[in-house]
């Protein structure tokens, strides 16, 4: 056991996000200046759950400039120690053997939950490990107050904007080409909307725009086809459609099952991760375009993973360092059991209970507010079918329909507006 009074361990869980190393650096420097020892635990909770003491002593000499770098010097793991009490016990006992008195976790909702359970279990067996969580995800879907991003999101949005810009230029240069960019974000459309809006994508589709529990695949196909046709009428036979990957879980399962070759779980539900959503949309839209005698090439592309280990932009460097500093201030005050946020230029701890759904016990998901001015403006800049278009004879003609048939065919797109 390490013979110091205060030892803080840093554990990083989930997937990487720009700014991870900035948090680690800030925690280390703040703790070191106050005489605390800092242990960087490798590979999240996975080694601790096996009783392995795989760590590095951190101090300013080995963390001095890491805030400028991408990735995570401690590596990461999605191992969840809360699924088995034996794993949770092993984590607590291993931390105790290392002399750890305080724990800083950096991660998403699963890591936040694990952090709280480690502290609770430690108390239940007569030990004390005070914990604080620093929330991160490029998906921006943790339940912080509206307008406050999770660190890493702004860097991902900036890099995503550049990628969409490049795709748009390639589409324009090639002519008669569209890109379908399937953007990371399984539960919320923040990243898709953020980079699509900033880059000026022709259309961005997010799950939050559909209030109904399930939609038909054809609805997404019709939205994209409408965008392609409208742009063509103004002389632009190219474009980029950004589609949040979370849209896939909005679509009725029978639509995918009709396509065949889907992987089902033991309950007969589709494994969405096994579906090539971009290719499915591509083939469906191409079929619509052939009916309209439009010769357009489509390239589908998944984007998101390439942003996770990008070097953080200045915003996320400062933001992540502030969170790391305030996380240590929180622990040094003797407090425990919260995640650190910065609201109105003040550090505001939020308890784990505040971010947890009381009915499910799981962390709440922050979704895009489709009633906000930001979303309304984003929609205003998109090129997609709007309700007023149903009265446009020229557009109906482009779809090779009479005005009445056009209204009947596409009017359902606006039934909820």
C-alpha cells in the first residue's frame, strides 16, 4: 500500500473524445500542487475488475504538454464493473490496496454510473473512496443544461464540418454526385446537426424530428429524394445529406426484415450495428431517382470515429482543463458523488441522481430540442420539401405527377407539423 494520505486515481471509460488528456493533465497538476499522489489507471475499470494493478504515477513531468494531444494516454475500456457484484468488489479492493482515497472518472453515462456505484459499494463495506465524474462524449447527449456541451463535442463538430465541406466540394466538382454521410450519434442528433448546419449540407436528418415512435424507411427516402429534386431545379445536381445514425432505430423493423439478410438477437430483434444503413438508403433513393429518370451517383460514408482521437481545438482544451481543475477542487473540499459542470462561468456539481431517470435508473439522454431557435434556423437553411411545396406545379412536374397526386403522395411528410 502506498503510504500517503491522499491518493487520487484517474479512470477513463467508454470511447475517446478530444480533451481527455487535458482533463488528465489538469487533475494531475492540481493534485500535485497540493501534495496528493496521482495514479493513472490503464484501460478503464477492466484491469481493476481483474484485480490487476496496472497504473502509472502521474506528475507534471509526464503530463506537461499532453493537453494539446488527441487520444488518451491511459487508454480506455467499456468494461462495466456494476454488472456483477464480484467485479465491483474487486475494483474497490484493488483501489484500496493501491491506497486510493479519491477517484476521478472521465467518461459518458455508463462510466458515471460505475463511478457512483464504486463509491456506494466502498461505503457499504466500511471504506471511503470519494468520487467525482467529468462528463465527456462527442455525441453531446448527456443531460447537462441546454446550451452546455460535453467536452469533445465542439472539436468533433469542427472536424466534421471540414469533412462535410470537403465532401460537398467533391460532389460539386464531380457533378451529379451526392454523398450520404451517416454521422455518429446513436441516441441523439447533436453531432449530425452541428456539423451539417456549420458546413451547409443540403439536408440533415435527425431522429428528434420524428415525434412518432416509429417511422417507415420510405419517409427518410422521400425526404432525401425531395432534397435532390429541389436542388436540381435550382441548377445544383449535387449535394451532401447528413443522416444521424440514430435515425435507424426510428425505422420500423419490418422494413429492414423485408430486405432480408438481417441479423436477429435471441428475441427476434434486429442487430442494428450489423446493418449497412448508408447502403440501404443509397439503393432505395437510387430506385426513386430511376423512376424520375435522374442519373445521379451516390456515395455513402460513415463518419465519426475519425473525430474521437483528434487533437482538441482551443475551446475544448480550455473547457476540459477547467473541468479537471474543478473536479479536484470538489474532491479537496471533501465532497463526493457528483459530476462537474460549468454553468454561467461557475463550477456547478450535479449529483448522479440529477442525471438519472427515476423510472429506469439509467442516465437520461439529452436530445436535440427541435423547438429551439437553433433547430428552426438550421431547418430554414436546408433544401428539403416543405409544406408550401405541395402547391408548386413545377415541383409536381419534376416528380412526374399531377399536382393532386403530388399532394396525396407527399403530404404525409407534414402530418405532424
